[in-house]
């Protein structure tokens, strides 16, 4: 059986923790899209970690961690990550990397930086990890698939052609140093050496695992609102963030995905530019940011302060619907314990009309939040293990959100640790 763990909003919902927790019962954890441009923060018995490409199941001895074909594979970063966790006492994880995954090249990162520089004030707030240039090349059919590393003659020819094309842009658009084919070829050969022991026909491996009745967990990056089709385009990522893409990005049959656990924060946060209707500013935002997450709301990859807002039921209802949610995991609820009252965005006022359906970007830019305010519970709820032991106002808040989004909240996270979880 396959379960997917995905985000309902802008990313940063706390998926890493939920995956790490569910991985206890899983045999295989697959990362199915995205690159090292966002991180999952995990707190467990080994310490605190920010993972970027490795699946969040690498902390268990019984699991196999798989990097699927849908991932933007930054080879040196993956290996640095493996070394980092092993150096902190984590047993060397079992890792498989899809022979159909494509690699982020050093020039993708450069092009990402050059383009943001060129756009100046109109930039997309990219993390400059090479993600957009990588996916552009993938779909323009000039990317490098892991399997291509094993045919050196064909590879040399391809490298020459790609350099010719890229150098035109480097010379005339960016006015930057040109690429040298022999250096790019060397880069690819160094990746081959690193990857060789891990390369695998992942879709076949997963197919056989399914036939043996193994439990597989798909781990997504970012959330529904960063999906290139269904998100806040163009302020989105370059790979689909939806559970439906899990079937493609891991190479598994869509009908095998039986559970879709959509992670949703008890308040909102976002990294990067784009419309964010329930955003708050000033002292109110600073206070929430400081208390939020584990050690504050700052990007796991970039360290950038996250943009903060109240819970957005319109965006979350939409985000859960697009994922095909079966279960909602509601995270960082403990953070809100300091508030006397808690606003929840229940509608968008667009040109004087209130809607509870999430609109396209042009309308979204005009939306003003419509709030309902709920009483706070004014105490620390960390350590509580049973739903009925939560303060009444806290339960009311959960039930209010559940009713507004229309999907069942079955897990509540009330702290950063692996065991800070309440099942409902």
C-alpha cells in the first residue's frame, strides 16, 4: 500500500516531521519531486536536522530511502547530506537513486543566479538552487538523465551541443564567462563515480515491493499552492507538488496510492514572493515568527524569515481538495497557546463579493481576508497525548478549522519531537 505525505499550502507545513513519524511503519520512503531548494526540518533522538533531498525516512534502520525519477538531483548536495547525518551518529542509510532521475548541473545554479540578477526588482524570489533552469532543460529535452552517464561517447557529443546553446545566452544575454565542454564532461564523470553504487530501476523495485505487500511512503516537497498548474502561478515551483504527481515522480500506479496525508499548519507561513491573503506584518508577525516552528519560522534551506499569516481556510480547503486528501495532519498547534484570540481567514473579499473558493492569481491579488475570531486557550499544550485532554477552546479551534476545510483532521502535532502527536 502507498501513502503520500504532501503539503496543503505554500510549503513549510511540517511534512518532514510527519514523514519521519509515519516512516516508523513503512518499508520504503520515496521522494518524488523537487530539488534541494526547500528543506524538511526534523527533530528526533539523533538531534535536529534539515534535509533537502534525502527522504525523511533515513533515520530508521529498517527503511530504504529512494530518490525518484521526478527529483531534481543535485549530486554533490545529496552526498554532503549523507555525510552530515552519518557524522552525527545516524547509521548509514540504505539509499537507491532512480536511473531516470535527472541531475542539476553547476550551470543550472549559475543561470538561476544570473536570471534573478537580470530581473532585479521583478525577480521570483528564487532560492537560486538551479531549479527552474533544471526543469526548463528537462522539458526542452537537454537535461542529463542518470542513465546517460554510462555511455561516455554519446555523452560527450551531447555536452558539446548543450554548451553551444548555453554559451549564446551567456555571451549575449548575461555577459558572463562561457561554458567549456571538457569541464562539463568532467563534472558529469565525477557524478557518475558518486552515483554508481546507488543507481537502480526504481519503478521496477517499487512494483516488486508492492507485489510483496510492502508499505511505501511518498514524500512531496512544498505544497499545493506552489504547484505550477494549480498554484499561485507564476510564483510557483517548477515541479508538481500534488500527490497525483507522486505516481509519475516515483513510477508507481496511481490506484496504489490509498492514503493522502495532507499536512496543514495551524497558522500560515510562506517563503518567497506571491499572493498571501491572510499575511500579517509588524510586531504581530514577529511574535508569531519568533514562537513558531522549532526555533522560529526561518527557511530550512535559505534561513530566510518566513512570511507569517493566520490560518487560511479558503487556501487550505482548496489545497486539500487538489491533493485528494484522505487525512489532514494539523501541525504547530502548540505555537498558538500565547494568544487571547485567534483570527481565522474564512473568506476572500474580491471587489466586494465574498467567496470561499480559491481563485486564479489575477483575482487572488485583489482578495482581502474575511476573518472570524476564536477564543484562545492560553496555555501550553505540549506533552498532551489524548485529544480529549486538550483545552476546550483548543478542540473548538480544531473542529472549526475542520468544518471550514471539509476534510478530516486525524493527526495533531503539538511539538517538534517525533512523539508530539495526537491521533484522533
